[in-house]
C-alpha cells in the first residue's frame, strides 16, 4: 500500500505539471507568442488556452497597452552653434506581437536611441530662439521619423514630447537681460502713449470749452439784438384787388356792381375828363367789350 500511494502521488504531481504547462490564462491587453519545437506557432490573445505538453513553449510576452519610455537628457547643438540639454518622453504601442518578437531584439532600446538621433538632427536645423516656440514642430518631425523605422517592428509610435530645454548659464543670463530690456522698452512706450493721450484729451476739452463759450456769446448777442427791434408781425398786408385799385383810381362808388362794358365806358369817360393814362391793353384783353 505504501508503494501504491507513492506512485499515486507521483502521478498526481506529473498531472499537475502537465496542466501547468498546457493550460495558460492570458490577461487582458496582453499577447503571448508560442513556439513549437523552436519555431513560431501562434499568438495567444486574452483568455484561456491549452498548449501541447512538452512541445509548445511561451517564448515572448507583450503588453498591448500604451507604453511611456523616458528619453535621457542629451546635448544638442543648434543652428547658431549653441549647446542645449534636451530630454523627452516617448509613447509607443505594440500592434503586432510577432513582428515585435522577431523583427528586432529590443524595440524599446532601439526606439530610444533613434529618438535621440532624430532629436539632434531636428534641433540642429533651427536657431536657439526658435527651439522654445517650435516644440510642436520638433515633436511631429521626431514622431514621423520614428514611425517610419518602427513599422517593420510591429510597433506604433504615438507621440513624442520634449520635457525640458536647458541652455548654458551664460546664454540664460543674456536672454534674461534681453527680456528685461524688452520689458523696459514696452514700459517706456506705454508711458509715452499715456502722456500723449492725456495731452490730446486735454486739448480737445479746452477746444470744446472755447467753442461752447463762443456759441453762448453769439446767442446772447442775437437775443440782445432781437430785444431792440420791434416785434415782427407774420401777417402780411393784403394787396388790393384790381377792381379796388381801379375804383380808387377813377373814383367809382364801391357799392355799385357794373358790367365790363360799363366799367370800360366809365373808365374812358373818366380818362377823358381827367388827364390820366389810357386803359392798359392787358385790362382790355382781360375784360373784352360786350354788346349792351
């Protein structure tokens, strides 16, 4: 019985070892590369899998999540021959576990070295003053270069960010002096513009006061002149009619209503008796003679 128990225990241990070798649980956002007899066999995604005992071996394990890799600080020379210390951070992600396993030995180390090389190349094309404002362009160029190189490796470079740009101390002192001079210049310009605006506003105010004083004086003179003149009556004197003028001229009674022939005869008689001018032709045309 003791020998049988020992055999059972040995068999149980062997079964557990076989299960441990064959049953594999892959976590979420992970991928395992399996080799069978030293050759690539398959890629295991997240979940439970059964392998062939003593034939299948998990050779590589990859994390499919986004990975952040720190880029060490390095010395870069700008276009105007100034040395600056620049460090950054690189974000990447494994898209093809097979290529990431067999395309290159260590893709993180390779991309780190390539990022440093591409960064030095991009910084050497611009001047020091533009390195601070052209960070976005530098990052985009570095990502473009890395993406071309990492495509055969099954890795996607998502973005690259520059963390710090540190110029030499003497350059920093010169930049501080330049910024201080620019601020003093802006302060002087603003002060002079304020004084100019104040002078313009004061002159405009004095001009308006002079104009108002002259207008008030002119209005006062007009009022005084109107006070000396007699009041003006807007009613015009009615001009007498033609018949009224003729009645006054030839002394006809105003209450008599005569015809045109009687008018002309009376006017002729009056003209003959009195030495007045003859009847105008316009009146004759306006009042033609009619038969009695």
